C-alpha cells in the first residue's frame, strides 16, 4: 500500500522526508513524490520508480523550507505514471495532499467536481481530495475548517496529509488507514509507520479513526468531532539499528538472521495476561484463528499445535473469507486475529464482523498502536522489531512461537513450553550459520532456472510447505506450490517431470511422507529433503534438528534462506518483490 510522511519543524524538510520515504518503500514503490513549502510557494517533485529517482534532480534537492509531505505509491486507482503519483494539487496549485487508502464514492465526487469546472489532472481518487478542500475554502474561514468539511464528503478509507502554500501547518486525518505522529526535538513527523522517523524520535502518538491533527513548528493538536482531544505520547521500544541494513546487503537476510533473538522475545509475555487468555480459550464455544498471507499460514500451524498440545479444535480462516462464517459467531466465540502490521484490511474487516456478533477478540500484532491492536479486547505483541523486507520471515516464526506458547498455556504446561522453546535458540543459530547459508546457496544455483517447484509435508510440515512455497514464489517469481503429502497423488503428480525440484519436509517417524517422495522420485523429480535424518532418496539434504511439535518454527528457516538466494542469484531485489506491498490496507 502507499506510504505517506510529513514533517514540520525547525530543520529543512526535504532530506527528512526523502529519508523517511525510503523507510516506507516497503509499503509501495511504483512511484514517489514530495511537496515542500518554500517562500510561500509549493515546490513539487514526483516520478515513477523508487524514491531514489527523486534525488536525480539536483535543483529540487536544494529546496529549502521547513514544511513538507511525501508519498510512495502502490497503484490502486490509475496506472503507474507521473500524473498519478502523489502529491496532488487543487486547481490553484496552492493545496497539496498525499493519501493512502481508497475513496469508494470516487465517481460521484469526480462528476460533482467536474460540474464545478475543476481541472482534474490524474486518474486517481486521491486528487479529488485537494479539489474538495479547495471548494470548501470558498465558504469556510480556515484551512482546518475546509479540511474538516472535506473529510465529511469522503467515503472509504484514508490517511491524508495536506499542506497549503501560505499556511505554516500540516493537517492530517485517518480513517481505517494507518497514521502515527512522532514528536522529535526539532519537529513533528506524521507518517504511515514509525520506521520512517525512528532515527529522530521514539516518542509517538497514535490516532483514533476520525481524528484530525494540526501540526505546526510549535507542536500539535488533535481534534475529534470538532472538539480538541488528548492523545498521549507513548515511547516505542524499537531500536534505530533495526531499520538499517548494517553490514547486510538486504533486510531479508538481516531479518532471517535475527530469528535467534526474535523467537526469544516473542515468548516473553506477561504471564498474568497469558493465563487470562488461556481461560478465554478454555471457556470459548468456538475458536477462530484469522489472518492473511504468512499470518494465515501461522494460523494454520497454530491450529495443528493447539490440536496436539492442548487438545482444542480451532477453525482457521482467511481474513477475506471470514464473513462467510458469521452465522457461527456468538458472544461465546473467541476470534484470534493475527497480523504483522496490524493494518491488513481483510483481517481488520474480519474482526469488525466478529465484533458485530459480540465475539471475544484477541489480536496478535507486531506493530504497537496498530489498528488491529486497538480493535481487540486483549492484544499480544510479537516484539520482533520492525520488519523492513516485504516478505515476512522473523514475524512469521514469532507468530508460530507465540501461538505454540499459548497452546502450552492452555494445556497448563507453560513452563514445559518455555523449556522446550529454549532449545530452539541454538538450533536457529546453527541453521542461519555461514556454513548452512553456503550449503543452501549451492542448492539455489541450479534451481534458478526452474519453472516450477513443488513442496510437500504432512501434519505441521504441510503448513510449513505452504509458507515455504509463498516465500519462494513471492521473491524469486518461480512458481511454487505446496501440498499435503497425501494429496499429491490426487492430481499434482501429473505435473512432475524429469528434473522438477520437489522440497519435502520431514519430521519424526513419518514414513508416509517418504512413500510420497518415492512417488515423485519415480517420475523424475529431484528431491530436496528438509529433514533431521538423511535418506538415500534425497538428492540434496538440508539437515534440521528433530524438535517435534516445534518443527514449524525452524523448518521454514532453510527455505527462507533458499528463497533469499534464489532472488539474489536471479538479480532480483529480495526486499522489494514486484507488485507486492508489505501492508495491504485495501480489501
Ligand atoms: C502482505 C504481505 C505478506 C503478509 C500479508 C499479511 O500480503 O506481502 O507478507 O503476510 O500481507 O500481512 P500482515 O501484516 O497482516 O501479517
């Protein structure tokens, strides 16, 4: 999705906004733009491609001015072109806005503005906002009043920042799209996400839906329903090093390597809260785990673990499909919504359906203050630190680790769970060692020319296969598909040809999966075994420790590394796969 950022303070805004935009690029990177107020005039630069393209204009880079806004785009309305890049301006070119979200009443607003003779220059829904503010400025006394009236006309989701050439303020508003404010010593940042200003401050203010913020060099005020409201300043415990690559070429590898620590942090939870949550699990009549993408795969892994460790049945549902099951929701249902960002629209939508039915809601997120966190009665934080690569790696394993811990708590075996998981630290360290990475890199070499990769597993290993397939396809663009071992013979076996790479996840004494591997091998498949034991049927063996019910936390790691090398060896950017965004805030 798009990323937006604004700065108002005592420093030159342009470099701060550029730097912030780079840290928001994971939200979208098909075009970018900046507007700065300089000598009571708007100076705007936008271009298709990555934020770095904005640096190409040395004249613009000298622009002074202490107020500015920026945007990095993931196209929804309108193709990727300079005209559709933000910021957008009104007819007078005095007002500039940036927007993340979707306006549902776009057509109606556009035809109304065209009747009023507005000159609309782009295909976007966002541009209309600037023109609506322009309209209201004709009848309202202040920029804030006009902005606030304009918002009443918008249906859909938005995080918006607006500036006006002759005003020393930034106005912001949010509804169902993320927006957070940072208070630094030299000025105020307002942005889609904290990493964009973490280098300057850890003091953040979270907004509620419907809030309007007015920020100036002197500070900020928040309004809700036209009255001033207090929103507290919180301190985030993220570290600025976490939003830098350090010695790594890419965030993806850095974040894979961090898993030794992130797993430990994920299970450091307040025991009183965790025990309360356990009671909610035990008393619930119907439990749903809901998520999207990798978070959905974590939900699936969690359901197996809950079945085996706590003898509890859990329904697993994609966020976007959840409404189909609303007939089964009652006030006694427990809905556990899982999301790295806490902003995924489909997951938020599911929670809103559940809330209407009076269900109990537990949310598990990585981003403090995120929308999902505020929707739940109880929320647990993954504590993985900011994840900058578009692909989920460390947050996926943290989600599975935390769900596994909860399964142990529900089984009244909290200490057992902690002790079991402590054994993982060293194992993850070994799995991410240089020797292991080199071993996997050798496997990646011949695989870069593969058109298809198939992955199989049974039980927990099936859920790992699903997540592993997602990693491979989203970063290397190789078609990868996962199956439960038993399903292969029901169709997919027809696709196996001489040399087709097939990754098999093995744990315990699961001989049935080896039987499936024989079926593949006899049709020419090349077998890559992710397994504690060597087997003569493997053409390539990735040794993983036997950790039983914790296997989905660690068996994914070699395939995260494999995916990384597949991308790098193909000359692709693993942090920014094409067409994808980290946080998908539209349905
Ligand atoms: C996007 C990302 C995925 C992620 C999914 C859910 O599609 O590219 O990596 O798994 O959203 O995100 P969430 O923030 O809800 O975990």
